[in-house]
């Protein structure tokens, strides 16, 4: 499993979707503790989600 698999799971988690079956929550959490690149990706994805939510709600 590589970071792209974990980033798919991060995206699903942020969107409230079902997690990929090959990436249980505990495995994702363990990866995030060890991988600063994926932690950074998660934060940028979270910020983007917040910004797009504000933008779409302002019209």
C-alpha cells in the first residue's frame, strides 16, 4: 500500500463516505502518525473542503 491508497481513504473520511475496505480506520490512523506528507495532504484537503463549502454557500 502506498500514500495514494491512504489519500483515497483520507478523502473518503473527509467526505463522510465509506472507507476503502483495504484501509481500515486504525491502519489509516497509524499511517498518518508516521507520514508527514499524508498529514500535510489531509490538512490541505480539509482546507480546500472548507473553502469550497463557503464558496458554494455564498451564492
